[in-house]
């Protein structure tokens, strides 16, 4: 975030609109991961607040808004992720495609409806390939496995996702907690077999305002 703040200041001093929108999207993603969902929404909305925002920056900002709406129970998530998906495909940016496909897979788990997400996840995996960046691939693989989607086994997956997929929920929770990702930490805790850990995870989801995940875990 210090690098992003410095970059934003630099871009603003030079009226570099394309860079401003791109950096705002990156910072919004960082804040989404840190559980600062209000600030993440502010950054994403600011990134979209221009008639000529580049397709890549628009796709990234819409992906953040779609994930936020999804996690907060706002039905507008579908429109945001749908537009983001079309833009990312058109711009041929695999890392954007991965982020958006992971959102659709998360929606499949939250709403118990795998069918809409299956072709999107399959297409994303085609585009990113089996040797994709481990965090992007890991996010798709984790949510796909959680939603029961039919996907090939991923190899190069970032550690916290790999731990969760393997059922090592305690190690996964510790890893996510070290990284400062409260939503992922909470989910890892609810995936275990200890009542106290599950209750802690539910309390964290409640504190975040993650009502759909809270309902899914409770079910």
C-alpha cells in the first residue's frame, strides 16, 4: 500500500488518468483482501468514475465491486461480474480473468448453483493455463473445489489455498491470519471439526458483514 500511495500521488501530479484508475483498482483489491470493504468500494468506484476508463482498469474495478456485493448479499453482484468477465475476455488479460472466474465460483458456493459458474471457470482455466501465477490459480481452484465444480487438479497453488483444499484448516487459518486476510481466515476456521474454531469463524464473518457466507456455513 505505501508503494501504491506513492504511485497514485505521482500519477495525480502528472494527470496520468490511466495510471490513476489502474492503481486505484490495485489498492481496492488490497483493501478487499484486508477486510476493509468500505475503503475497497471507495477505490473501485473512484476507478470507474471517468467516461474513458481503460477496459482493463474497468474490469478490475468491477470485479472488486462484484465480489463485495456478493459477500454482502447485494444482488447487483451478478451484473458487475458479468460485465467484468466480458471486458476481461476482450482485453485478453489472464490475471483479470482469474479474479473474476474465482468470483463466479464463490457465487456458486454461496448460492448452491454451480451451473452458471462452470463454463466461466473452465474457460478461465484454459486461458490462464496450468502454470499460471499461483495466487490466481489457487483462488480459482479453492472456490471451485468448495462449490463442487468439475475442474482439473491444480499443481502450482499458493500455500494458503493449497492447505484449505487439502483440508488442513488449522494451518490455512494461521497462514491467512499472518497475511491479514480476515474473510479467508474465517472461512478456514469454519472448515474445521472443532466447535470453538467454527464459532470463531462465524463471529468473524458476522463482524465483516458477510451475511451470505454466514448463512452458507450455518446451513
